[in-house]
C-alpha cells in the first residue's frame, strides 16, 4: 500500500449536509503528490499520524502536523496534496452550507487553501478528535462522528425554528436545488423564484460559502459534467456538454481547463478512480501504488 482511501456513508439525517466520510492511510513509502480537481465541498480533517502538505486551487501552500484538525475549503482550481509516510486521517466531506451549519467556522478564510483549526474549533470537536484517535476502527469513528453531528444538527434546527431570520433557512434549499440541477439553473434564477433579491443571495453565499454564487454554480456544473463522463463513459462529448449546460465545445474545454488543469480528453484518458471516489461514484475503496 502506498496510499489507501476508504469512503463511508453518514447517518441518513446528515446526508443533506454531509457528502460522505473518508479515511486516508499511507505506508512506509511516501506516495507521489496527488492532484485533484474541485469537489464543491469542504473537508474537515482529523489527523492522527503523519504530515500533509497541501497546495490550494490558488497556489497557497499549507502544512499540517501529525495530530491536528484542519479544513480544506472550497477550491476553484486544481489542488495538490503531498501525503507523508505512516499517515492516518479521518475526514468529513461536508456540503459547504452543512459545514457552516454544523461546524460554524467562516469559509472565506479557507477558499483555495487549507488551514489548521484545532485552536479555533469548539471543545466538542476537540474532544471528538481525541476519541477518534483512540478508536479501534473506522466503524467506531463513523459512529462517533455521526453521534456528534446529529446532535449538532438537532440543535441547529431548534435555533432555526426560533429565529426565522437565520439565513440558512432560505439559502440551504437554493443551494440544494442548484446541485440537483447540476448547475444548469443559476442561483439568481432560483433566488428570483423564491422571492429573494440577487443582492441578498450574493451576501448569503459570500458569508456561508466564502465565494460568489456564479463561481460556485460553475463548480457545481463542472462536477455534474464529471459525473456524466464517469457514469456514461461511452457518451458522446457533445451529449456531455449539452446535458451539462455548456454553450459549446470551446466553453466546455475552457471550463475543464480552469478546474481540472487539463482538457476533458486528457482527463478521461488518465486514472479517474480518485475523481470517482470524491464525486460520489461507485468507488468505495481505492489503493494507489507508486
């Protein structure tokens, strides 16, 4: 084993807010650097052993210690990870508004970057980190994270019921509709249908996501196009770009270069297993060998 990824499903109540959990482990030989594309989500990473280097979508670099908690924010370009030897991590892949609701840290500080946050999270998350480090296996870790996040979700729903002005109450369904449409419906269009002004949506998305609605919509459309390519490998390129809502082939290629760093053809000819794991494809376990 050079590096192994295992993906797990969260509690059903959490699935509108949490995409999945995943564990990362490396062996005694350091794996080659991993380059990945934007996923449209935010990862909360609990580290136990080994060091990690991260290069965000904008080129910002970060390094994370053996035992710590870090956040990988929304990326709008290719990002890279260098995993150290003997590494072990357990990660929560959130929808961005799910992270805002259940963790509560500002995402504007981590767009296109990673950040160590153990000193900034609350006592419950620090205690969870300790318990995850002591857990005997991944099944126990899944149960521990489920229990804490379900309780935090319950408390957040109580808060929303008592404060109708809380913006998540109206922004969350707009973001879900956007993802269900594969980015083909703009947030502005969805906001208009919900009788919310475009300026209000701009403010909400920058507060909650850390980026504007147009950029996030483009990322959602890109990941939807990837899923089409991965789920229907024999689909004609023209059908992919039309179904994903791109104007024409040049628009499709330009957006692909922007987010993946390569053309669609080069991407499809490469090893797409890591992409399938992180975009919710059928891959549940992945081992990459040097």
